[in-house]
C-alpha cells in the first residue's frame, strides 16, 4: 500500500491533470492524520489553483482528522466516509457540508 505522502502526491497529479471534476469548489480541505504514517496535508480547490500539498499553506474551511490506516482504507474504497464518521474513525471540524462532498472528490481522483 502506498504511503500517505504518495497518496497525496497522486491526488495532486490527478487534480492538475483534470481540474474539471472540482469546478465550482472554492475551499481548502485539511487532513490531520495520526497513527503509523502521520502528517498534515491540504487539498486546495480554488479557481486557478488546484493542488494537494504537505503542511499547512492555506486556512482550511474543513479539517478531517483520522488515523492514517483508516484514511488509506477510505481512499482504497474499503471504508465508507459516512460510516467512518458515524463510528468515530473520522472527525470533522469546520464546514460539515464540504466534508459530505469530499468523498465524491476523492473517489474521482483515487485509484
């Protein structure tokens, strides 16, 4: 399984290759991951700027906190984001509406 850093690098490449899938988004998602492969990453979806970066570059509107192993399972399609949230594996601060749209964004760019 790829590392967290590799997953976000792949998302960054995919976003830049086809930004059309996130047209209409104007937000910053921050991922605060703990566990065996921790890190802080941001997915920046703004007009003219789409990227996935390591660290905190922008002020996030939605922050997702979870264990890195659970994040990898979610990206692989083995863990549903809603179920992860309901079971306490995924924590959201900020705009919950953006969090609900996140799964469709990530599924468009994973794989």
